[in-house]
C-alpha cells in the first residue's frame, strides 16, 4: 500500500505531516477540505513537496523472466500438440482396424448365407436349359462353385428364379497385381459349367489366402476336396463348409486368420 506524505514549511502548515492512505477517514476529509487549499494558495506554495513512498523492490518483470515464461509456455503447447496428435493417430488406426474387421465379417457372413441355401438339382428341363445336376457342387481347396437358392430378383419381369450359380475364389487386384481380392461370381442362368457365366465383383480386398474344408457327415472328418459327381460323394452335399481367410489388418506385422463354419441344410438332391 502506497502512502502519500505531504510536507509544507509554510507557517500555516509548519509541521503538518499527513499520511494519505486508501482509508478515507474523517481527519483526512477535513484536511483535504480546509488545510490543503490554504497550503497550495500560500505564497510559499512553491516549497510544497509531495513524496510518494515506494517499495524497495522494482515493479514488473524483467526481460529474462518474460523469456523464461514464454519458453515454458511453448514447451507446454508443444506437449499438448504431440499428445493430441498421438490420440488422433490412435483413433484413426483403431477405426481402420474396426472397418477392416467389419468387412471380413461381412464377407464371411455372405458366404455362409449362400452355402446355407446350397442345393443339388436333378432336373432334365430347368428353365428351358439342359441341366442334369452332374456338377451341382464343386469344392476345391481354394475355389468353390455351387448352386444356391439365395438369388434375389430386382426386376419383376425378369426371367429369373431364386436359383443361381455362385463361385468364390481369389484373383489379383487390378490396381496392385501383387495383392489378391476375394471375388463372388453370380449367374442367374444355370448350366453344366458352374465356373463360367454371370458377373463377378470383389467382396474383400487385400486377402492373403483363402481355403475351404468340407465336413463329411459320415466320417466326421474334413475333406480338402468335394465333388458331387465323384464316386465317393455322388449326389451328396457336405454337412458344413469351413472357410478360412487370412488378411492383413492396418499397421499389423502378421496376418490375421478368420474362420467360419457354414452349415448346409439340404443334404439330399432337389428333384423336380
């Protein structure tokens, strides 16, 4: 708190030492009203001196203190920026992994839905085509071709039924031949060749490997190959198909394996 000392050597104000503080007391109001005007109007008013007592310590900050404060503030801002950037990177990486996992699960679910409605057909005149059901289910280690009742008609006037040919296999990606993608081929026109016709579209990209295994209901063992026209599996369907996908997740060093077991409901041939 600053104190204001007023000293005057005029006869009328000799020895008048007054401390003016922030406490506006009654004596101070009296002095300001009656005594102070007389002292200033006195002929010796030039000798009136006004002294303000100050603290012995300098006020404010030095340049060095300001520079140190700015350096500390800059370090804190840099730390906050780095922490925020790491959090955003971790969030983006987690979202990429979740999206990739979701895509793989969706692809496996699609394959399971098609296999769930797989059938063997016995018909001499199916939709006007010569089809005797000789190649109704062909399953290899890395490719699967079969007939399913999972087709969806989008046009009311289309000459299509729920039956369709479906194939699953890997092929190189157009933009990066060194990587593979899972392809689903579908054809609404069924013929003796289950591996041709229709159109294929990518179901999952950046797939490292695809493998199939076929559960034999008689022996309870998984087979590497299943052909419904062979002697061992004539007019028979596997009880279930084990599908294994190996994919690379974002920023992962090793491949991640996804497996599903898709049961097949209709074991006997469908004759009509």
